[in-house]
C-alpha cells in the first residue's frame, strides 16, 4: 500500500490554544480513512491546514510524496486533492450545471478565454449529476435546491476535478437516514473506482461502517489509530469521548 | 416570436444611428454623448463590480488617468485623441492591474476604501505634478479639426462604437470560463479558490479589463471637453455615477448598465436643467436614488426577469421556503417531504 497523503509534525496555534499539536498521520491510497474526535479536537483545523486555508506553524504536508505545505489552495485542486465543507458551500447564484463546471482539473491561460463549458465537461457533469439524482435540476439556481440536494451537489461538483483524494467534512451531517445511506453507498462505489477518502464525521455508526481505518484526535493530538473494531474498544478513545 | 425578440438590439442601434440627425441641436448631441459615455463606463465597471462582486468607488482614477494621458500625448506628441485613447487606455490597464494586485488583497469595505484612496492619490498627483499636468488650472488641447456646428456628432458616433465594443467584451467574458470563475468568486471566493480558481489572477485580470473602457471613455471625454482639470477628471462623482447607473439597470447583468445610463443620465440632466439654479436637483436626485434602492434593490432587469419567472412558474417561491424548512429539520427524524429524486437514486444504488 502506498501513502497518498501524509503530514509530519503538523502544528497550528490559535492564541493560547494548540488547535493541531505535533500531528503526524497518513492516508493510504484506496482507503476510506476516518478522522474522529470530540468537539474542538482540531479535525476541521487539520483539514484547513491540509487545504492551505491556514498556514501551519510547524510541520509539513505531502501529497503523493511531494511537499505541498503552503501551496495555494487553487493549486491543490489541480493536483488531485479536493474537499467539501462542514456547512455546504456552493455558488448560490449559479445554476447546478455551472456549479459543476467551475471545478475542473486543468485550466490554463488558453482555456481561460475559451467557452465557459466544453462539450465533454458538460457530458461528464450530467453523468455525475445523474449519479446523485440531480440531472433534471441542472438549470436551477443552486439556492433553489433543498438542503439535501445542495449537499449532493457539493459532493458531485468535487468529483468534477477527477480527484485522487477527497476530504469530506461531515458528509452525513444534518441529513436524514435514507440520505445518509445514499451518501454512504456513493462514497463506497467511488472508492471502488479508485478515489481515496478522508472523512470527518460525528455519526459513529456511519464512521464504523464506512471506514477501513480510523484516526482519533483529541486536543489537537493524535491519540489512536487503527481499524474500526479496535478503535471502538480502545480505552484511550473512550476516555477522550467520555472521560473527565 | 422569441427569435425576433432576440434581435432587439438591431432596431435600437438603428434608432441611435439616426438620433443625431433627428435631434439636430448640439444639446442633444452632448446629452447623447454623455449617455453613451456613462453606458460604456458602467458596462466596464460592471465586469469588476457586478460579475466579480468587488465594488470599486475609485474608477474615476482610470477615467482621469485616461483623460490626462490622451491630453498630454496630444500636446506633446501631436497624437490625435481618437486613436490615442484606446492605446493610452492599455497603459491605464497595466497601471490598474499593478495597483489592483495590491488592493485586491483586501475585500469588502476595505477594498472600497482602498480604491477611494487610490483616486485621491491620483488627484493629488494631478494637482501637484505641475510640470506634466499644469496643476490645478488644468490643461487644454487642440480643438477637433471639424466645423463647430458639426463638432459633437463624431464624438457621439465614436462613443457608440466603443459602447458596442465594451458590450461585446462584457458578453464574451460572461460566457467564457474566465467569466464563470468571476461569478464563482462573487458567490464564494474561498470556495472558488478551493475548487481550483486562481482567484488572485482572475481578480487582477478583471480589474484591468474593467479599467480599460473607463480609460477609453476618459480619453474621448478629454478631447470632447478640450480642457481638463483635476477636479473634473478625478471626480469621485463620476465613479459613483457608474455604480448608480449599473445598480439602477441591474448589477451583474449584461444590459443593466446600459439601461441604467439611458434612464439616469437624461433624468439627471433634466432635473439639473429644471432645478439646478437652486441646487434642489441634488435633493431630488438623492431622493430618487433612495426610492430606487428601496423598491428596486436588485435593479430593473433582475426585477423584471424574476417577475416573469414567477408568472411562468407560480410555485417557484415555494421551493425557497421549503429549503429553509428542511434546514431546520433535526438530523435524526425522517423528513416530511423527502424529495423522491434521491429515494429513487437510493433504490438504483442499492439494487
């Protein structure tokens, strides 16, 4: 197995709080890796460090063995790393189809002044929309979709850039059980097609069922990692969730 | 019928072409020139303020810079403003991109203040670099070679030509991948960056493009005015009017800025003509602007298209309300109105 994404001694401080503290972790290619931890344990901060929203105070991030620390976020997408957000973020005044077209992997100066949408991109977008059941809404404004549909659209749009790894921040957050099931199946089938996932999720049954490997954070530090059945009964993890 | 409606710019263009021959008094030619000038500049401003969502209050800086460069070139080098205006505007574009690269590190109101500061700095320079700009009294340039009674017509047609070019460029940008990126930046810049839009590059290019036609307008205006001085060339009101005109017609739409200019400029002129001696025109204009912001906050064109859409699909308003309601549904419980779209998709996926 090869490592797709890894961090070494990553740290970030906000005022007096170490949000991420000396964190070294690795996501193996082809896995669905979970990232869990109590509220405020630094999960989203870690995602924001990996995707260059924040600059780390110390440590490095590597994608496929190449150092990507401090690379502009827009570059990461073109290198095969994409993410979704905890609170769904879309281009609200653009249509569903346009939301799909903005994130594509290769945009050079020449294509910048080309047409907004190429035929092959539109076909791919429609194919992905069909997969999440939104193809009939392609001309609607994103703001007109229901909450669940918006979540699916964000997910589908991320796939447009043909990512090697997708960081999902709470894919099951705030959606109903049938929808959770649908999203889980989608993640699984995409994983079979070769996409690696790194998932932050609060819903434990989802995490335990979905992930091959789980990393546990507490107060910015990695306190445990391993397969779901081991993590579930790890006393250190139980203590972090339930203790003091 | 639909197809025919799409060709409406053609009769509008023909009307504009014959306008100076129907209304032959110079007053109408000057008014027409001003309408076209502000329409062109508003279309240009809209590329940054409307598409990208960065509202610059300092675009008069590019107007004044274009005006001064053209006037200086006419005096020192003997360049005819009619062809030097588009060339000098390229210089202004480069200046705008360099300054934009600095100013666009800020967002929101900080950006607005930075653009005002830029304008004030240019005005100070124009006032104080007396060797080049002749200072506060301003500088004159050679009169146009054609006869006085004919003198306004070429400006009218030349400005019309530039309005068409500006509209073509604006429409082209809107349809390109570049324009899609700009709209994405307007909606959510952080997200745009995350999905691979090089936001700094896009914003700097858009800022340069939006300065270009403003500078062309400034250059032609300076020839039209024959005498320019810092208070008129670097007047913040010119920039404010670009914004008012755009917001009146419809921010971020292709035709909105044009429509706004065709309504606002003649109306402002009429009110100035009627009440200008008592300066009551300022109060009336201000009051009208407040009324427009209150009742047409999105501008004329978006309001009309929304109204048309509502008439076509009476339930359109309902979907928005539903998404709000769904957001408040707690995560666990089943939703009353599960959209059947993903239910059927679930079936497909699991079978």
